[in-house]
C-alpha cells in the first residue's frame, strides 16, 4: 500500500506530547488515546466538529468513542446541567429523586430492565458487576465471550480482544489469550472464547462446560471489531442455549445502547438478555453507566442481596441529569431515524463505488456506526485478525485515515476504520466524507484489489 503522509500542521500536538511524556505513561491517559506517530491533542469540540491545539478544524467521526450521539456540547443538555448546578449541586453520594426517575425510565424503555443500578463511570464497572452477579446467581464460575469483543479493562473479560494470530489457535476453537500483564492466570483460565456467528463452536463449548458456565457475554452488534454484524438467529440460539442450561445471557450494550434505538439493540433485534450493560450514548458524554436486568438476578445486589456493590459516584447527579435529558431528546425516535438514514447512505454510496471499482473492500453500518473494511467478508474476528493485530497500524487503514485528515475529516486511529455519526452532522458533511473516500478508493484502486 502506498504511504499517504499527513500534510496537516500538527507541530503543537507533537510538542505537547513531548512535555506530557514526562508526567504520564507515553504522555496519554490510557492506551485508547495513543497512536503513531503521535496523537492529536484536542482543544475544543462542538456539534460535529473538533479542533486540535494547532487550530485545525475537522469534521469528527470519533464522538469520544461513541458517547456524542447528539453531537458535542449539546445546548439542551448543557442547559440542564447548568440548572442542576445552580439549584441542586454536583454530588450527593446519597439517594436522590432523579436516580429514581432514571431507573423507572429504564424499566419503561429497555426490554430486560426490571431493575437498574447506575454506576459512576465507564462501561467496565457494570460489566464487572454483571459477571460477579451471574456467578452468584448460577453458582458457576466460567464466562464465555467472543473473539474480538472488548468488554472493559478488568481481568474478568480482558482476553482475546485483538490476539496475536500466532497464539490464537484454530478459528473454530480459539485459545484464550490474556489481554494484560499482571492478570492472574487463574482468572484468565475462567474465560472461554468462541467465534462469532458459529453455533456449532458455541454448542461444543457449552456442552463441555455447562456445569461450570455462569454467563455468555456478547455485544449484540460487535462495534469493538468495527461493525461486525451478529446474526439475529445466532443471538436467538444463544438465548435458547442459555435458557436450557441456566446460563446468564449478558448483552454488552455500552456502545449500542441508546445510540441505535431508545430500547437498545435488544429492542431492534427482538432478543432479550438477562442482563444488559449501558454507557456512552446514554448521557451524550457525561460520565455514567448502568447495569439493567431481570429482577431475580438484580435483587442479589446489596443491600437487598449478598453481592456487594457500592461506590461514591454511583447515580452521580450530573450524569443522571445528562442521561435524563439525552433520553428525553431521543425518545420520540426522530433522531434515530435520521442517524439510520445517514449511516445507510454512507455505506450504500461507498459500496457502490467499491463495486464499480471491483475492490477488495466493503463498508458496513448498523445505524450511525459505520466501518470501511479492506476485505470483502467479515463474519467473525478471524476475517480481520491480521489487520487488528497491527496495533492501529494496518497500512490501508492508515492511508485512508491520513487522506481523511488531510481533507479536514477525523476518524480516531483504531484497529479498523470505524466512524460514529452524530445528530449534529449535516448532509453536506456526509457528502464530503463520501466524496473524499471515493477519491481515495479511486486513487488507490490498484492497491485495494
């Protein structure tokens, strides 16, 4: 693949990273913010746009890894937060009326949500609690996840997210590859790994491990791998086999929840899990996440039951306020209809170009999340494992992202070329993105066949 150099002046970002390296690991706050040769430091975000510290302005498809479903710094949410600051405060760490309102709203909107707990930060927290309570409910210890799926930073599920192909084992019987040094091998040994969309592989594992298997965890649309579509019949198969063997089915809806539908992906797909985990788009950028589920499982949490759960920032007033206003805006479905229209147009027009040029690529979307894969077939993670193992440096993805950046469009460097559309994007911005991508595909057609 021919290299596409970055032509945008980003010297201030480079200098800032040099300074930041003295005070933080690699100069950034977490692995998700790092990419070669250095990350852009962002100074401002509003609507569909971001600005870096060199005052470059970009059409943004990062959306802070997905939360900004309405666009950055949405005025109605900002007003709700200001009113709360003026009249209520910031943090109580005590029960308050708005948390009751939000949990009641979950019960109204989300199929699995008979009871809900509101966590204080990212999706890792409720994912951890989901596994813990599933073990308590079933009396079993092991958890089955899917190769290529990411479910948070904790050892309970951090395995085989982007495994080394040399360690990953057979495609139909993947090895469990731990995701972090310092994890206890005994914890990693409790994780089983299967390929997406492969009923026979899952059935073999479940039949072998049914007496030990507490939960099956899955993103109902695997956005961790870009936009990997999980077949509805496969999700139904998981629902049925979990019912058969008293295994807890957990949907990780941290990305899908409220971005694609007011009831989550489970409402679209018609498959109801036992537990659902939510975050990101539920508050349009404010820190909050949630675990919702069936009463007989959720009632095991303290103080009602024996499964410990507590935290200073649970039900944080500002996060709950932002979530209530975000869900109020999303509730009538108009925003979601527009997001689906824009996502479908993005993938439809790009695929028309790909077909015309006969390229080894395709664009797939689920609602407002789209991904341009430089291969023709993606049914499970093995179809992109060689790309995703290159730590955000797959040459075709780098060339594409750099082309976008040079034309004022930002996609966060990641293991795939994945973009998030927000309600703030205009038709003209979608058109520009399609046009620039068409030019890239045409200019590099010989490298993409």
